[in-house]
C-alpha cells in the first residue's frame, strides 16, 4: 500500500482532487440512475397506454428531474470541497438551494402536463361524437393555466423562504402587499384584461364554446383551435387564424354549429324553369344522397320554396355527420343536379320571355302588327 501510494502523482493526494473525484462520481451515478429510471418509465407508460407518445412522462419530467439530480449532487458534494471561504460557501449553497427550488417548481409544472396527458388520452377529439371530449379538453386547458400560475406563485414564495433572514420576509411581505394594491389599480385600469379573465372562468363552466367547436363569427367559418387566458384562436377554413377576445363570446352573439351535436343540415338551391318535373328531380336527389358516403342517412328532401316571375326555386335539404362533410355534400348535390337537368331537361333552365303586343306595334309608324316570343338562357 505504501509503494502504491507513493507511485500516485502528487495531485491525486491533494484535497481538491478528492472533492472533484467525489463530485464527478455523484454526477455519473445520478446520470445513470436518471437514464435507467426514465427508460423504464417510458417503456412502462407505452405498454400501459398503448400509444407511442405515452403519458408524456419522459417529455415533461425528464429535463427537470435531471436538473434536480445534478443540483442535489452539487449540494451533497459542496461540503467535501476544502478551503472555501465562508462567504463564498454561503453564496454557492444559497444559489444551489434556489436552483433546486426553481427545478422543483419546473418539475411540478411538468407533473401538471403529465396529469393532463393521462386524463385527456381517454377523450379523443377525432372520434365521431366528440362533444364530451371537447368539453374536457376545454376545461383542462383553462384549469392547467390556473394551476401553473398557482405553482409559479408558490415557487416565488419558496425562493423567499430559502433566505433564512427576517428582513427578506419583511421585504417579501411588503412586496406582496404592494403587488396586491398594484393588482387592484391595474384591474381598474385594464378592464378588458379583467373581463377576459372572468370570461375565461365563465367559458370553463358554462361552455358556450369548446376546443374543436365549429363556430361562425362575423361571417367567418372556422374551428376553435385554442382557448387562452385572454383570447380564443379560431382556425378559419382557408388556414387563417382569427384571434377573438374571450369577452366577445360572453357579450356577443355567434353561431356554434356543434353545441349539442356535430351533425348538421345543409341546403343547395336550384333555380329552374316552371316546366321542370319536380318529382323526378326529387328522386334524383335521393339517388345522389344514397350513393354518397357523405350522407348520414337521416334527411334528404327537395321542395319548391319560392316562385318568381321567371324561375322556380328548389331547395335540396341534406344531413351529414359534421359541417365539413355537409359542405362537400352540398357541392356534390349542386353539381350532379345541374348535370342531370342539363342532360334530361335542357330547356328547363331559367329563360327570359318577352313579347311585343299589337297595341305597341300599331304605334310604330303604321308598320304591320306582329307578335313574337323569344327566349334564351340567362
């Protein structure tokens, strides 16, 4: 042992080397434990959930857990480092403790996301009847933001608590009191922000809109893509995004096509001549709907809804499982009905009729009276 110890370099017998060696060993051990732990958790969650993405444990908790492991190792190894001045030791230890508190808050926020992933995996927005899924997704989004805000406040309070100094607590109490007064002043000055916050709570409980709802706002058709604490993002059919304040949905009227169910009725209007046989067109509409997978098999009818001096208005009424399929079905019916009329009743399209009577002809410098009928397509 003496010979072996003598053979070691001088720096290996230095106290700093022992401290660095222990520190590196703890970091390596923490890394190995972290890797094995999250590798096992990722495999288990994929096996239980049956999904490739799992519950999001590895995605949301891996990085904060690694930070907690490393910072804890640093805190454990810090006393092993010799010859550190007292004031420097206190500063480093305080910084490590504060970093651990922040990492714990980060980990808690990740846990909120994991709980959301676990709860929402039972409610798929892509199913046929997804009203309950849209309700749960909407409520979880709003509650998640409230919980994260609460965790941030608790983390800030814990950071103040790490300072073991009554003066810090005194300053913190004054800061909180000042923040309360400032919040009242800001709430009075920024009424729109306060109204949007309260509107968000109302939307969470009364549910005038939900995630993936089909809405029509100011003539724009789209789906509710995201509900934030201040505004709602509506994805328009042409991939534009309409940003609407939360208070708009409480204070104004709008159309919600999926409030109770996703199925919907749609219409296609035809304007034809009086000579067209309505019953034949009605049977043709039935054949078109029955041959299309866009029709849900519930409503299919054709009626004369209006008459004018020139045309007859026919309304084709069809039902579908959702608004997107109904729009495609309406276009399909419109195209195939026009094609059917063109092939079978080419003279049944709207025509313009006009005639010159004998009284008008007599007034034209003694020209021979004549009566004629002219017709042509619009």
